[in-house]
C-alpha cells in the first residue's frame, strides 16, 4: 500500500459516518431544505470529521505499544510502523487546523462545543479509558455531542425524547463495542486483556450483556415515546383523501410511529452482529458490512424524511 493510503487510513474516514448525527436536529425540525442552515450544518459536519480524525491520531500515538499487542489494532499505520510518530504529529496539526477553519465558518457556540469535544477525547485517551464505566460514558458522550452540536448550529432544539434516545443508543453502541472487544481478546490466547485495555479486565461478559440489554430496551422505549409525542413539521402536501377525518387520531397524526419497525429491526440485527458474528468493536464497520443492518438504516432515513416533509403533520 502507498504511504498516502496509510496516512488516509490513519484518519479513519470510514468513521466519519458518525458525524451525520449533526443533521438530526435540522432534519427533525422540518428545515432540511433551508439552504443557509444546511450549509452551516454541513460546515459543522466537516469540522467534526477532522476533529474526530485528530482524536484518532492522538489515540494511536498514545496507545502505540498496546496496539502492537492487539490482534487487529497492530495493523494500524502507527502500530505497524508504516507511519512514524513525527509524521503522525504533522498530520495531527493539519487536521486540527482544518477543523478549526471549518469551526470558524460556523462560529458561535459551536467553537465551544468543538473545544469540549477535543478536551473530552483527550481526557479519555490519557485517563478515563482505563476506568471502568467511565470508559463507556466517554465513548457515548462523543456521539451525544454530535447531536448537540447540530442542535446548536441549526437553532432548532430536539425533543427531550429524541435526546434520551440518543443517550441510550450511544451507551448501547459503547457497551456493544466493549462486549465485542472482550470476546475478541478472549479468543486470542496470545493477547492479555490487562495489557491491551486495563478496564476490560473488570468487565464480565454477563455484566456487559446486562448493560447491552438495558440500553437496547431504553433506546426502543425512548424512540417509541418520541414518535408518539412528536408532531412532524415541514412541507404540508395535504393527504386528506388518504386520511379522512373519521380515521382515529393516531392514524392521521402519528405516522412517525411507522419508523419504529426499522429501528427495532436494526437493534435486533446489531445484537445479532455482536453475539453471533462477534462484531461490534467498530459500529461503522458493522453498519457498512452488514447489508441487512444498512438497509434498515436507509429505510428508516427514507421514512423519516418522507413522513416529516411530505405527509401533513
């Protein structure tokens, strides 16, 4: 592989998919076609792409010795020696500079959110990743901050139920990441868990299974409450012929509840990936490699947009 490819691999662009969470507030507010706001949120998206890449570089520099003991992480650019630490530092400075540039284009409180994100990721890399439960919390906070950033940029505040959904889903993904990593390391006799990740040695499979079930159920319940209580806003096309007045209220105004189906399927499919395929250490990799899971997400996105923007709320 070329050296340029190794540099690109160091940035982990595949994980930029997580930053699409910034569009949540804009989408659910019914203002996705407002070009000014869409442009502003897009700038925030690019800022977070380079912000997250910079944290991956920092993490790989700090964990280079531990990564070399990991069965899969040893193939990462820095751990494998294909990218030197001085080169990685140059890349880090470049990504932070680009992230700062995009952040200034957004302006306002977004710069503060970006700074908080960096500080949280640094504290995680240097300290909290080795503390039980806090390591899960800090992974989840990274997802939550993306949604909050989109909320701040757009100026449209998301429902408390959607925020609770985000929190529980973030914790679900974080626990799933730990569960998969624990299973992976136990399958490799040459890898000592305490050497690779100290906090993992304090988690039992049964405990992580309980956490996983708890947050999966919470995600389903919170999202169900959100769809029932949310009143879609956006383009009003008028479907009076399809939705006559004599139909029950929930058939006329609760169409977002239809999106519960792909969400429930997605949760069940992701659990199957964790327990049967023993994946989940990298949520973005699971999403892009599992066609059924990816299809459920695409169907969910299509339904959300169609209901909010083309069915009268």
